[in-house]
């Protein structure tokens, strides 16, 4: 297979050294048999022919992707299976799947034998356009989402949009949610560009590939400057405080990136009600955000559960909420907002209007 042109390689700097993200046509043609594999069960089934050598090698841990699968209590079993395969210090772990498989593999790579090298073949749009770079692993503990984690950058990422042909529509929208997010953070012109091309993201592979790359380029600047999430990177949580609360309040009925999409609209709306930003931010972004989340319009988001989940967000300091909101100029910024009646009423009003249609 021909090597991808230099323009299709991004190099990401990390504390463990630089790593390459390669955008290629056929990721699985590049699979090398060495290492131990962690593979999404659905992907193993759909791409069984291409992956047959690996699946039959006795070196593959096959996992059904779900939030439960990245729960701490499952890790005894994963480590026992890897140990039964004979995994040793110095070996390489290779992840093939979406964000769930990434989080599991990255966490094991960060902790097993105090550190192993890992590589990643992301198979969901969310993982290709967003989570594959940034070093983070996050796993769940009981009902507490993403409570444990490490900063363990991959050694190499190989992205192929052809794997997205089999992805469910709601997972595509979930990935687009994260792409809309980084473009919004990049500025109004970037958001306007991706909003204009929204329909083409769904039916034109080349457009999608271009925006995956653009999304990674935007995220790269933040994670290279603030790999350990001490400051500048926090802005990447736009839509996420509300989004996580929406996921929790709906018992994960809404995929992550779609919850983030609703979360951005809610952040804009609440910021407007509180006088933090003007009306134009809401109106400028709403049509695209609404379209992206439309399949989940009927899912009820109970205000009480949402407010309780928001108050528990681990990023908050004291009585104030630390939220990523549009500021007076419409720029996405990290702001402190009092967790008072005005804030709660703004949230309730948003949810009431959402139900009213
Ligand atoms: N560590 C990070 O930086 C980071 C960042 C964002 C999200 N996450 C985590 O990622 C998870 C969400 O990841 P996700 O959105 O990629 O979902 P996922 O890994 O749960 O995959 C979604 C669904 O798509 C299926 N699937 C995967 N690839 C497929 C393909 N090519 N064709 C058909 N089906 C396929 C999976 O089996 C699963 O059913 C969440 O747990 C979130 O917390 C982690
Ligand atoms: Zn996210």
C-alpha cells in the first residue's frame, strides 16, 4: 500500500514525545500482527474478514462497547485475560474501536506493568475527530462516570474514514457534535463554515475527512499547550458540563456527542438569560445544533436530575459553577457563575421551552 502524503499526517507533541496521526484510506491494511489487541466486538463482527488473522491469533481481547464495559470492576477480567495470553512488560497494546475501547486500552496502557506503549485505530467519528488525541484515559467507578484516569498518549493513531460507513446515524451525529464544538471554540467563522457544510458531512466522505482533520488541528493547539488540563484546555469542555448532566439525567439515553450538542445550546441559552452573552450567539448556532440533536427531541430531560448532576460536576469550585460559556463578544470562555436561583431558573426555563418545541 502506498504511504499517505505528508499532508495527511499530523504530529502531536506530548510529554512522552511526539506521535503521528495518519489519515489513510484503508487502516486495516496497515495492521501489523505484533502486540496484543483490544477490539470492539461490533467491529470484530463487521470487519471479521480483515481482522481474522488477529482474531484467531489468541492475542485479542474482544469487548462489547458500553459505559459498563469501562467500569473499574471489569478490569480484573481484562487483566486476567491479557495475562492468560502471556502479555509481558515492553509489549504493545493496539486498540481498535471507539472511545470506550480507547479509554479501556489507554487506562490499561497507563497502569499495566506501570506503562505500556499503545496504538489506536479509531472506528467511530467521535474517536477519529476528537478523542484519539489528547492523552486522556477515563474510566467509570460504579455510577460515577470518568472518575479514574491517566494521561497516557498513544504512540501512533491511524484514522480511516472508510470504517465509518458501518456506523449508526446517531453515532455519526455524536461525532459531529464534538466537531461542531471545536469549531465553535475556534471562532465564529469556523463554526459558520462547518454549519454551512453540515449536510455534506453526512453524505460526502471527502468533506467529512477534511473536517475531521480540521477538528484535530484545532484541538491540537489546546492539548499541546495544556496537556494536563491545567488551564487553556478547559475550554474544550464547552457543552460538556451541561452535556454530562444531560447524559446522567437521561440515564445515558442520548449519545455523548449529541448530549454535548444540546449542552452547547443550553450553555448559550443560559448565558443569554444571565446576561453573560448577547442573543446573537444563541440564534447563530441554534439551527445547526437543533438539527444535529433532532433525533432525540422527544427524550425527556428532568430538570431536577439535571440540576443535581450539574452541582456534582467535579470541575466546580466552592459555591460557584465553573462553566464554559459564550462571553459578551460571543467567544467561548471559561467563566464562573453563582449556583443561585437565577442560574437554576435559567436552566429550568431552557428545558421547559425545549419541551414546548
Ligand atoms: N478519553 C478521552 O479523551 C475521551 C474523549 C471523549 C469521549 N470519551 C469516551 O468515549 C466514549 C464514547 O465513545 P464513542 O462515541 O466512540 O462510542 P463507543 O466506543 O461506545 O461506540 C459507539 C457504538 O458504535 C459501535 N461501533 C464502533 N465502531 C463502529 C463501526 N466502525 N461501525 C459500526 N459500529 C461501530 C460500538 O460497538 C458502539 O456500539 C464515552 O465513554 C466517553 O466518555 C473519551
Ligand atoms: Zn466529549
